[in-house]
C-alpha cells in the first residue's frame, strides 16, 4: 500500500480475509456494527437536548423522515462473476484527489454532542483521505482544522448573523489563507429553522440551563465529566469578531 492509499475500513479488510464472525474485528466495530447501534449508544450517553439537536429535524420531522425513506429505497445491486478486476473508489473532486466520493458534511456546534467532535472527525477524514467540511458555526476554528486535516479541508460558509458581510468575507479570507481546498456555500437557511425539539429542550446559544436540562446533564455523567474537562463548546470561528 503506498502513502496515498488509505487503509480499507476494518470491516472490508475483515470480510476480504474471509472472516465470518467477530474474530479479528476491532473492538469498537464489534460493539457497534451498525449506525443503529451507535445511535442507541449516543441516546444513552449524551443528554437529551444534545441528542435531539442531531437526531431531530425541522417541523414535525417530515423532511428528515422522507429523506430516510428515499435513502432506504436506494438499492446497490451487485454484479457477480463479471471479473471486474481491481475496483477503485478514488476520485478527483475540484482538482484534488480523494479516496472516495463521499465526505463528512458540515455540522454546527458538533462539540455539543461530544467535546472536540470536529477534531476527531477531521482526524478521521485526513486518515481516510475523504473531504471534511468544517461548518461556519463549528466548535473548532478554521485554523485549527486546517492543521489537523491539511489534505482534505473544505469550509462551509453561511451568511453571518445580521448579514454582516465584513465578517462573511473575512471568514472566506481566513479559510483561503489556512489552505481550505473548497468553499461550500449554504443558501438554504435564509431564516432560523423551526426546530420544535430544540425549543422544547430550551436549547439556546449561549446555553441557559433550566431544571430539566440540569437533570438531563446530571443523568449523563460521562458527557458531563468530559464537558468539565474540556470546557463548554462555543462557535470558535466567531470568537475573533466578539465585540466588533
Ligand atoms: C445537527 C446538524 C447540524 C448541521 N449543521 C450544518 C451547518 O452548520 N452547515 C450546513 O451547511 N449544514 C448543516 N447541516 C446539514 C448537513 O450538513 C447535511 O447537509 C444534512 O444533514 C443532510 O445530510 P444527511 O441526510 O446525511 O443528514 C446540519 C445537519 C445537522 C443534523
């Protein structure tokens, strides 16, 4: 394997070697073989307001649910016995080479779900050579992620609060100077989305705890401990403009 080719995901390697059971699998993959397993674990480990932030959609989740139905309707049909030879998922995207035509989508305030989530995701994307798209309101800064994922760093841009174009252009400048390879402009959020589960959970920035959220945190001790150790996440890209 050359330096440009990332290791195949452990599950693929395992099946290539003819493994039929859990023998030889990395422990994490054995514990969480599917996304559903990870979701169940997250539901137990993080407070309700953080879980709902990621799991919930807008309105009554109509779009989230219909996306899921559409996704499930996609069938990958294998064509056996054709002697396909070596198969490659590698791809050129916007003038750069990646290991696969998929990447990690931008997510605001990832640190709410788990401290330093963006750093972990960027590290994984760099190792796997797939794009990592840092969100404008991420809880890690452009400059930090550019260092962690220099080969795969993309930046997602929202208009800034109050349509302050000076901040918007400065974010673009910072992304360019830090070495972002692609700018992803999101235009489908002209107004703040209606997310009822966040309203019910009293989720706000800055965070204002009430009795329910305090109980929620108290019953998620691992999450609470990690937050205490690492500090409460904030939208790091805007830190430079506080007070401007
Ligand atoms: C919790 C959460 C936060 C998100 N934050 C952003 C964001 O900051 N910027 C953005 O462009 N898209 C954001 N998105 C949209 C995702 O990047 C993605 O486009 C969307 O979730 C659809 O992909 P999916 O079907 O794989 O979830 C967010 C989505 C979720 C669930």
